[in-house]
C-alpha cells in the first residue's frame, strides 16, 4: 500500500516564509504602482499587511497549494493558483471593507495586488521547476533519452510525467509544419514524423513514445513503420476510448497492438441516445463472459441501467467478469451461471427480475468445432434462441437484440447457418409488444480464440505462422468499436430489422501475419509462413450482404439496414420445429439437407445422396408436404 509522503517541518516553514514574502512584496509593489512609486499612508499599509498575509496563506492551504513539490507544477496547478488568488482577493476585500471597516485603500490596490500576487507565486513555482530540471540535466544521472511522436496536449502531459521519471524528452516530431522549431514545455519540435529514423540515430534515442491518442489505424501503422526503421523500442498511449478521463501517466504507455493498427476512426458515438434507451431499465446480457458480452456489460453499466443480469454457462469467466471488469460498478449486477437452453431457468430469471432489454450474445462461434458438433451447435444457437425469444415475449420484455455475424451470409458452415436461422427468426417474428432486431458484423480483433492470439502464440512458441490460404480475407473490427456501434444500432433499429455495421475494407490474413511478424521485431525471412489449406466450413472470403438484400441507410453513418424477402413466421416456425425433430436423429446428412431446404444459399453438397426427407410417420411426412407448399 502506498503511503502519503509528508514534507518535514523545516521545509513547510520555508514554504510559508516564501509565500509570505511573495504576498508582502505584491502588496508593496501594488502600493508603489498606485501612488507613483511613493509610500503614502504607511500606517494603513502596515495594518493591511498582516490581514492580507493571513487570508492568502489560509486560502492557499485550503486549495492544497502549501504542500510543496512545486517542481512538478503544471497547467492544472497554475489554474488552481489563479482560482486561489482570485478568491483570496475577494476575501481580503470583504474583510477590509466589511469586517475591519477600513475604507481608505483604493479599489485599484486590490486589483493590482491580486495580479502581482499571482505572478509572484507562480514565478516561484516556475523558477524552482526550471532550477530542478537544469540540475537533473547536469547531475550526471543516467536518464534514458526518448523522442516523442506528436506535439499536442497528450505530448505536453507526457513531458510533465517524464520529468518525474528516469526518462528525458530530447525532442518531438510532428507533421504540422506550424509546430516546427517551436517548443512544448521546453522540448523542441525537431522535424516531421518521416524523419524519425534519422533523428533517432543522430540523437542516440533509447525509446520512442507515441503520444497521439486520436491517431487512426492507418496513421498509427505509418508511425510504427518509421519506428521500426529507427530500430529502437517504441510504445504508445492508449486511444481516446481508453483515455476516458483525459489523464496521461507513464503506466498507461504500452506496446502497439494489432488492434490499434486495424482500428478505424469512429464517428462521434451517440452515447446520449444509448443512455436514454437504457437508463433506469433492467438489462440482460447472455454470453456475458465472452469477448462481446463482457464489453457489452462494460459499456451498458455506464448508461445507468436499474439492473444488469449477466448470464453465462462458464463459471470461471463469469467470475473474472465480476472481479476485473465490473468490480467498481455502482449498478446492481446479478451474475447467473445458466445455460440458455435451460428454458425454465431462463424464464424464471426473466420474470424474477422484470427484464426489459435482452442483448443475446451467447453462441457457439468456432466453425471447425460446430462443424464436428452439429447437433450441439443447433441446440444452442438455434433452438436455445427460439425458446429464449418465446420466453422473453411471455415475460413481456420490450427489446431483444441478437448478435449476428457475416458468416450468416451465404453460409458454408453449420455455425454460419445457425446465425442465418437466427436472423430469419428475428426478422420473421410477428409484431408484438417486444421489438426484435439483429446486428451483423465481421470478425472482432482480440476475441477468445481469434486469429491474432493464435498467430502471436505460434510466433512465440513454434517460430512459424500457419495461414489457411494466401488469398483468404476477413472483415475486422475492434471489440469496443463493435459494441459501441451495436448499442447505437439498438437505438435506431425497428422491429424485424437486420442491421449491418460498415466494416471498411477486408483484410488479407497473410498481410495480417506479416504485420504481426514485423511487430514482434522480426524480419519476414526469419518466420516461416505455412499454408494449411481450408478446413470444412471455411470460406475464402466473407460477405456482409446477400445479393438479394436491399441496402438501406439509417440515421447512423456506420450502420446499414439489410432488407430482404424472407419466409413468414408460420412457415419458418414449422420448418424450425421439423429441423428440431430431425436433429434428435443426429444424422448429419439428413440435418444438413433440411438446413439447405430452409437456407437455399447454404454451400453444402452431400458426399452421398441423403435419405429421403420423410418422417418415421405419415403425419410428419404430410407436415413436410404442407410446409413445402406454403413456402
């Protein structure tokens, strides 16, 4: 536990003495300026002096400006000093005129004294800061020279933090030509960002610090390329979404992640609209301990819901969510270790807590696993969703949002089919009290089991990277960005909507692997790239829309509406129940054939002709026949 550092008494005495001298000098100088450098009314001056010193010292103490450490005074400290000086002048005026009844001091004295008091007190602090900085420079103490990228507010705050550390800022680089040769907190701007390699070598820089929290992925990729050419370590401050309080500290400096490089510049998030939709309501998040679910919980609690119900079947990740993500939340949070396929338990939770809004993120998502576990994938992703929607309607929930994926478009895998069936279910639900919508987007960076952690582990352990195909591409989005847009889409979506997040350009997986190799400090020639070939259910590239879908705009630039002609709910419901009966037979070909009947774009062809699509009873066969006619 960190203890508070207390200055010795002799040091506090020097501080009070310095303050007293500065205050007395300010009053004497104000008197001289007012009376043309003469000192008339000496008795009046001497009677005002002790009152002024007492008032100002008391106010400085209340503003915590008498505690020393002036060498670290920055803009915040000077702002507080200005407030304290102004308030002290008001108190001094009130005491002299009101309490003391001393009317002889001109008003201009009060104004001049206040200005001079601020200048003298600030001058002491700035002088000491310069003195200690010069002493450190000439002390012979070895300090690591660093070069800072960026010359804005974040860089200024970082420079002040470096003054307290074993680092020394030698210079800054910035692409703004107006800042060239200027100084920021005494540190010169030496050139543009493309001069980083030359400056780093010429100045023997030990580390490069990137201080541009607003930088986009493209801008940061350019900066990191120059840093790698310089051949020295580099770190960055977090992005704007992580620097929520605007503060900068050395502990926040971290290595550049691939998420930083692939992240896109976000439009201004409509947080007020999201807060309006969620404040004071009971919200449930299924799959709450997963990558998307946990970020949903983190962003939802900021919106002030009455209660948050976190549902997940995995106990340990749910415990981690409780201990590390939501530990300081003031919102009432319920953690429920529940399988969404346990319909009775889910219905009990909905009724017990009067849930208003459900964000459904629970799903089996790994393509190879669901391909080998077809029945379990259907049971969780399709039938579990169907039962949850019906239970939510019975519990009179008001909003239901399904998290979908681009793998639902022209699916080639069971996982993609389950997500497409979910979209069809949401879109086909008959209008009722509960608004149902789905949000579709691509791969999220850094999620559990995603490609980036796999590549990083392969580089660390096996010294090679396994890539499926040299031309394989995927859409990527960072987890905070995806969740932020999901919540914004929630505010504009209408019943039955399938909303699609704009994903930018698809990224080639091979390029991703090469970028990771460079970020690990290696050359591409040092790390072998092995092509493993496509696994069952995988596609070379993903799509965000069906050819038949009409793309309609929404009030949000980053969200589109996909409109398509889908089966009506009576037809779809019948077919889903038929699929559920077939699933119990656990005949893969039979199940896949039925899925293809419901989703004609499912990219699957049986190795052997499937059995006749007939039930064990004539009743079930007749149901198939009727469903086909209706469809």
